[in-house]
């Protein structure tokens, strides 16, 4: 396990083995993601949003505005 020391300015140096494992180099950005209360994961923020393409399946069929309006109207009538 790697450790780092927090400076008086709130800065840390990410240990070289962690930088290598994450594929980080000077100037790269990282994200701190809370995984549980008081626990965070450090993730590289260097990848393009394009890598998310295909993560969510497309709709089987497009929904028309008329169908959306009908669903909203039906839900509103049901809620009364």
C-alpha cells in the first residue's frame, strides 16, 4: 500500500507506483469519487467522454411527442 503526506497547503504527491498504475503523467487531472462515507477512490480524469459511447442501449423505438403527451396526461388524470 502506498501512502502520501498532506502538506500545509492541502497538497499531496501521488506516489510513483500509483501514478504508473493509473497511467498518470504531469498535467493530468484526477477525480476523487466517494465510494462510502469517508472513503474515496482516485480515478484518472484523462479519458474522453467518447469512451462512454455504447454504454447505454438505444431505445427500441423512438417515442413521439404525441405519445409522451398522452402518457403525461394519463398520469396527471390518475393522480387526481
